[in-house]
C-alpha cells in the first residue's frame, strides 16, 4: 500500500536569501561610495593628463583610466630626464635624482588610486552577485508544498512490489526413474530351474 509524503521548502532558506540580498546591497553602496570619494579626491588635485599621452590627453584625472594614463606619462618624462635611468640607478649627488624621486611618488599615488578603483569595482560586482543569489534562494524557498507518493511497506517490512507467481510447495518434482529391463540370465549349463509358481 502506497503512502504520500509532503515535502515543504525549508524555512531557513528564505532567511538566508534575505540576508544575502541585504549584504549585497551594502556591498554595492559601499563600493559606489568609495568610488565617488576617490574620484572626488583626484578631481580636487586638478591634475590634467599631459598632451603627449597616448590616451586621454588633456582630460582631468578623475577615474582609473585617466590616472593610469597620467602615471605612464610621468614615468616617460622621468626616464627622459634621467637618460633612461631609474631613481635607484642615479648617483647620490645627481641633481636630477630629487625630481625622479618625486615622479616615483606621484606614479605610486596614481597607481594606488587605480587599485582603489579596481577594488571598488570588485566589491560592486560581488554585491550584485549576492543580490542575485539571495533572490534565487527566496524564489526557490517560496514555492508550494509538493506531495510525493512513495511505496508502502508490507508486514514483512519490505516495500510493496508486484505479486509474484506462487511456487509449488512440493518444489520441483524429480524426473521419473527409468527402469531398464534386462533379459533373464541364462541358467547354468546342465541345470534347468523349474518354473516358479
């Protein structure tokens, strides 16, 4: 005899989904806020990409791409002033050493801002992913209960199965024995047995 089992969605899944959505929203807002702060800080410096830059020439540094372009221009100008030598390769009394050192500090600051923009983008992407996962969990957990019909159990504890053909209680009958008839042995010579009555 079959039985019906009702499967209901786990209640805790909806809570986990809501927590994931809230965490995603917080991550997105934090990433956007830090992006705006870094961009405003760069804009306050009034840095303009040099005209001889390979890209974004003449634009104000306010984002990751313009900051990277200006850092590359600073490196190019520093190498030209030092005849292709880096700060560590210049002599201690070289008058160009101080200028190259300042250029290195500026490049490091600009590259730090580029990394900050990258981290903000990563945080925003993770926040969006958390929101999607949370929404999917809540949708899956909000479904109706599902009734599943399962096989019942017999008195012997086994699952019910289609009836089998009953076997004979006597078992399989043995094949009939074959009796072989042999001709009567011939009486010994000189003797005749009287017929039996």
